[in-house]
C-alpha cells in the first residue's frame, strides 16, 4: 500500500557524477536517492536526523535497478512513494525519470528505521511523522 507520493525538484547530472564509461556512475544512484529523500522530508517539515520525538532515520537496506544510461547534463526528476510502514520502519521507493525523453532510468528502494542516535537504539515512528506521510 502506498501512503504518500511526492515529486521532488529536478536534478542535473554534473561532471563529478560521470565515470570512465561516459555515463553516471552506479554509486551516484544512492546519493541521488538521499538528495531526493532530504527534499521530501524538508517538504513535510522533517529531516533525516529529526522525524520527531528524538528520532532520526537509519538505513537498513537499499536496492537499485539501473534501467538506462544517464549522461552529463541530463535533467532528472525523482518521484518518491512511501510504503511498508511498520511500528518502527518504512520503505521509500524511488523512480528516476530523464526529462528529455521521459524515460525511467533508475528504480530503487530503501528501508528506513526510526533510530534514536543518542541512545543508539531503534524506536517507534513518531505519530507526527506518520500523520505527514499518510494520505488523507
């Protein structure tokens, strides 16, 4: 079940994103996901280190599916959906689309866990955060 969906700002591929193969390096996908996730959290009043009640997030797993090459100066948009919510975790799904041909170039997901960094332990997802990611 998808709880919320938001299209983030556009991203432009920079020279530092390009590898020796002349396309975006595979390691850059997780950075793109994180950048989009930061923007998503900011749009609902949170950050990766603060989702309320002294909780941040910590990544438990990540998956990336490369569908097409991405090149220098390609403009990309990332759509994020939130699913798989439990008491202490949720999954963010990412779809990356190239503006010039509307092609989906990357799909991915990350499982994120509510984490209290001061106490170094997993905690419950705060109610205030849950209320922002649920569709009404």
